[in-house]
C-alpha cells in the first residue's frame, strides 16, 4: 500500500478504537511528564544550592530573547503535520528539510547577534553563552518532524521515553558541571545535552529516513496552517517573555535569577504537563472534528481532566509557597515565595482556558486564534508593564492578572467562529475554581499553624490542602461526579492497554 493509502486507512481505522488509544496515550504522556517534573524539581532544588541567582539570570536573559527564533525554526509545521487529515511521505520529507534548513539559518543568526544581546543587557558573558546555545536551533530543527511523526502515529511511549531520558541526561550533566565549578556553563551544558539526547532518541524511535525534497508534493495547505501558527506563537512568546525582558533590563541579572527560580519551579513543569496533553488531545479531536456531539464531549472531559489533576496542586503552591521555598531552595531564596504564589495563580487561570486552544487547532481555526492571541497578548503585556512599577513582585502580579482578564473573553471569541459547549465549560470551571479556593485556604492555614518553615510545615500544608479539597469534593454531588469522571480514566487505561495497540495500517506514513 502507498504512503497516502496507508494514511487513508489510518484515518478510517482510527475512530473505532480512538477512545482506547487516547486513554492509553494520556496515561503514557502523563506518566512521562510526571517523571520529567520530578527531574525538573530536582534540578531546581539541587542546582539552586550550588549556583547563584546571577547564573540563572544570565541564561534567562539569553533564552528570553533568542528563544523567539525557535518559533521560526518550527514554523508551525509540527502542529500542521499532526492536524492534517492526510500526510504523504513526500510531504513529510519536505517538512523535515524545511525545519532543518530553518534551524541551521537561525543558529547562524543567533551566533552573529550574541554581541548585540550582550550590549542590550550590558553583560559581556552573554556573548559566549548565546553563541553556544545557538546550536540548539539546529538540533531542534532536525528533531521537529521526527517528534511530529511519532505524535501523529500516536507513538506516545517513544515520545515519553525520549523526553524523560533527555531531561535526566541534561540534569546529570548540569550537576556534574556545577560541582566542578563551571558556574553558568553547567546550565548551558544541561540544554545542549538535553537537546542532543532528544534528537538521538526520536530519530531512532521514528524509524525512517527522509527522502530528497519533492517539488510535486502539495505543501500549500500545510504552510498556510503553519504560518498562522507562527503568528500566534510569536505573539504568545512575546507575552510570555516580556516579564523576563523587563526584569532583566530594569532590575538586573540577580533579580531575574530570583524570578526565574520561581518560574522554573512552577511554570516549566506546568508547561511540561499542559503542552504534551495537546499531543493526546489534538489527534483525537482532529479525528472527530465533524462529529459535534462527540467533539464537545471530549472537550468537556479534557477540561475536567486538566482542571482536577493540575489546579488543586497549584492551590497548594499558592497557599504554601513560603514553606515550599524554604525547604526546596533554602532560606536565602525567601524572596521567591510571593513570586511563586502569584505565578501559581496565573498557571491555574491559564489551565482553565487551555482546552480552547485545542479547539482552535483541531478545527484548523488558526486565523481566529491569531486574532485572539493579539488581544490576549495586549492585555497581558499591559498588565506586566504596569505591574513593573512595583518591582519584581508587581511583574508577577501583572502576569497573574492578565489571564484573569482574558480568560472570560476567550469563550466569547471562540464561540463566534465554531460550536462550543460554553455553558458546560464555564460551569465546570466555576466548580474547579471553588476547589482551588478551598485548597489555597487549607494549605495556607496548615503552613501558618506549623510555623511556616521546615519539612513539617510543608507536609502539613500539602496533605492538609489536598485532604480538605478531597473532602469538599466528596460532599458536593457535582464535584463528586466531576472527580469520578476523572478517576475512571486511569483504570480504563490499564484495562485497555492490550487492545490499544496500533495496527500497521494505523502507523501512518513509513518510507
């Protein structure tokens, strides 16, 4: 069977056991991301006791600026490849070469502009840092379509293995370099090792070699989808990194290092859960995008799954930020606590509306997504800029206020262009917010009662917050139904793992 024929067969076969494969995929992805979060937290805890805030601030200065180039490296084509109803072998090869070429060009540009970056921040050390990190663009460019192909074929186990192994390798390398006295170079080495291991594993796991570029393969639809994604990602990147740029230029590397510790302790692990959840949701929702009832059902279930698994934990971070920072980072990092609370609040608000992003992608609504992203970014940047007048804490407060203002707007904007179960989503979000408030109050009380420092305070705050949250959920019928829906996912994943395998026809394009 030809590549195109195989893809057509995959599209026909997938709906029959799509639910089983999605459940199993979600379980694999969540397990992998859970391990990555453990590694991430260990990295923050261990390295924060060896490196200085300035070391972290220097790396954050580089990544906040040159990281924008990574959006152009992808060009939105990884998402386009996953979302496409069909993808031939020549199309996949063309996407590989496009991403690789862009990665090489961007690596050269990043290398050349490193002195400019150093001049902007008045930090000479940024020149060698920026030039070495430029290599990550090339590594990412080569890996992009291999990851997209594994995602499209629902090979979530291979993706999870690559993610965890890469994170662990980078962490080990960073610790060894830091102990040897390498300073900020240990963080540079961490990124290079992580990206290098990731590339090796996805290439091996992909099991295919790209053919020569084909001029006859139709690329217009993929490129149009990708271009709108680039615009959306650029806007989102600017909104998500303006805080680091403002802090770095106004308050210096040490202040940015403190803010970066709060961000790395919370937002990076959160992104590592929410982002890969799209790997499961996008192929599933794309396959049923023409079945309105089924599509709405999966969207509602996705919001419940994200909300009840992530937001209570964020509530603990909000309420018990002081004890957590004292134990995990040490008393000298006490200024991180209010930043952690505010960023956790921002993360909870962002999570509530994350399913809307899935809907935009699954139904190919990248142009309306681009338009909404402009509005959302304007709100967020304005809040952060105004908040910066009150220092680093003001920046974090602005970062939290942005999603609080834009989240309600997102439902109205999306409902203008597609069918959306708005009332059900708003109702479930309200219940999740109620649980969040209870967990925050309980965890804060637990920390205050026990003195607010030490492992004992952390244990009481965490267990108390979660226990009270579960008690409330068990007493309120609507909450009990929500949690029951989420709790049924894991047992189904284990029961169905034997029957959820991918047939040769479902594998998609192999050359």
